[in-house]
């Protein structure tokens, strides 16, 4: 083998992944071996090309650059040095194609591992080695897939971590998903809000995420609709995993979720159940009542705009419903919003009524805590019932020969398995320590006590929340009388009834002090006025007792 002292050469190196190029020394070791071979042959190395892509691909960036370089320097008859035949390609088709392109570009392929010749025996050995390289690639892929599938069956996520999670080395070996704060808490709050109705659509949830500067965005600088949809539909956020491609059924994961499975299931019902009206994209902080304030003539929601005057621009709400008598008529924004603020102030209940309701809720909270163990026992019975149904369906699957029937049974079993997981999660929470009453309801009672405060001090999202929590209907604006009294939500409606002097909310036992039984005398007609709550309390204080029977009055 003669040496050529004037021959120029290039080196081509390749590893399969960017991680191998970043953390390993595969590229460096390949280049070192190729340089030793070039020194032995007295070749002058003019360029080094490196790729970090799979060997099954032909159009690799560094490979294309090398082919272009060979064509530009065709007169030099450059030698292409590779460490091993598998570094050129890991597929027989890719190998043959690249060999032909290198020869067409004027290059000659050499390697310290194999002698590339043109005789039949050399070509046979070359093709056999290329086939072996392809077989090794496929075998490695199958083994990696099998190991990853087995790990997923054990409850470990093996793909790229989703938003809100990152990988951390586990003491038991391998990596496990852990929460990536503060993104995980933001996603948890958003998913809980979507399940409870705080966010009525994916668009509102998307705006909520984008309002947090810590929330990551795509390379275009915003959050995509597909990312929001994945957040809503990934069971990972509930602490569960599944993979239909790898035939891994829905199961509990080894990581902690940001929401409960019950919340996840509610979100799926909202997404794929009855379609919801899309959120308006034109909601702006300048017009928080847009979409809620309606024309008193046609009852259609009013739009809003700025009108340019002689010296400044002025905000207005406008009726744009064709066919309405007030079509095109506008009303000043401040007039509508100040009237609504007055409605919010009148909604605030009296402090003494709110205190009574707080005591009522506190009592019911204590009763619910005492019944938690009974609820856990009831849910265990439901789990046993579901397991019995699953066993029955499995027996029917074994006995059935129809693929359609078997498919229907399998879907039913999958549905029952999910119900079983939800009940198991609820059962595990029974008996756990809950936040105390004050911590749980403090924010809710602060809002109910003064709903106007959040409206005056909050952001546009807070104001929209106030509208959803306080009203059960549109806020209609009458062109003659102004803002009409809207239909209030249940809490304010109940507290409003409690504020009425003619209607006082009472517990089963009542609020009156106990009075000892006294002799009762019947009357032919009842004392109707004595049914008034204030008279009943006054009568009790004077020593009266209510008679027993159908038509009876109060006697001393």
C-alpha cells in the first residue's frame, strides 16, 4: 500500500442524537481515529464534517455540505475518511445512495475499518456490513421501544416532559417527572378554573396562561391553541399516564399530578360533551361589560366602541342588532358601568345576615367532616360493585365471537375502569386533613360581603369573574329607565331573601330561644299576625308557647 504525500482528504463523523454530540465523546474519538489513519497515509486534512442525526437519513446537513465541498474541489480528487461503515449510514439503501453521490462528486471513500474495493468480493462484504449496520439500528430501536414500554407500564413517563414538569434523577434508578414551579401551579389553577366554569372556553384559559410572564411560550412568542388543548387532555396533569400507540392502558403514574382525576374527567366532559359558546375575542379592558350588557329593547348583547369627538375620543356601548328600534343608538360607558356598580353595592348583604350564613356554613362543614368516613365506606361499596360488573363483562368477552360485541364490551370495561380509578382517588382522600373552614371560605365570603371591591380594583379577568359569579342573566339597559335589576346568582339571591324583613332564613331547629311548655288553650280561629317571625320571637320572650294542632293560636 503506497503513501500519497500530496493527497488531500476530508473527515466525516456522525452520532445519532444531539445528546450524544453534547454529552458524549463519540465525535471526538471518531475524528481522532480518522486523523491517525490520514497521518499513516500522509493525507492532508482540509475539512471535518460532523452530523448528529440518525444513520437512516440521507439528507443530513453536514453530509450535504460535504457533497457540495467535494463538487467544488472535484479537481483535487478528495478522499472521504470515515471511522466505520456504520458512520456513513445505517441502512443498505441509504448506504448505496450516499456511496453513489460521493463517487459522483469526485470523492473516494476510505476507512481504517474496511477496504472499499470495486471487485465483487469487496462489494459483497461492503453490502453485508451495511446490512448488519441496518439490522443493529433496527434491533436497538426495538429494544429501546420495549424497555420504554415496560417502563410506562410501571407508571413512568418516558417521552419529553410536558409544560409544568421536568425530569429528575430517581433514587430507584432512571428519571421521574417532578413539578416545575411556578408553571405547574399556574397550570393547576387554570385546569381547576376550566372545570369549575371560571373559564368558559379554551380561549379564556389561553389568555389566563399568557397573562403570567413566567409561563413559557413557543418560538413565535405566544402560546398556541394546540398547547392549550394538550394541557386540557393530557392525563399526566392528573397523575396518570396512557399510550394508545404502545398499547399502555390508562393507569396511575409514579409522578404527582397538579389536579385530581375527578377534575380531569370534568374537563373531558366539558371539552367533548355539550359544545360551549366560544369566548369573545374582542373583550378589552376598556369595555368589561361587553357581551353582558344587553339592549333593553331587543335583549341582544350590545357591542362597544370609541367615538372620536372634536377634542377627544369617548367610549360608548351600542346596539348593533338589525331590526331593533334602537339600532345604532349608543349610551355612554360611564353611565352603564356606574349604574352596574350601584347594583353591586346594593347586592352586598347586611353584616348580621352574612354572619348568620357563615355560622350555617360552618355547621354544615363540621357535619360534612363527620360524615367523611361514612362516605368512604359507601365509595368502597361502589368500587366493589364496579369490579363485579367488570368481571361480568370480561366473562362475556370470552364467550362472544363477534368483534363488534367484543369492542363494545372492551369500551365499557375501559369506562368502568376509569370510574373505579376516580372512586379510588376519592376514597384515598377520605379521612385526610382538610383546610380549616376559615381558610377555605375566607375568599368567598370576602367577595360576597363586597362584590364591588373586586370590580373596582381587579383586572379585566377579575371583572369578568365578578360578572359570572354575581349574575345569572344579561344586564339589560332600558333606554328610558336605565339599568334594570338583573337576575342574581344563587348566593346573592339567597342572601337577598335573607335580608328581606318578611323572610328570615332559619335552620331546622330555628333561631328562637327554647321556651318551656305551658298550658295551651285552643281557639276557633288562628291569630294570623302571630305567624310573623318577629311576633313569634316577641311572644316567646313574653312567655307564650305555640299551640299544637291544626288551626291554633298563641295563648298565655
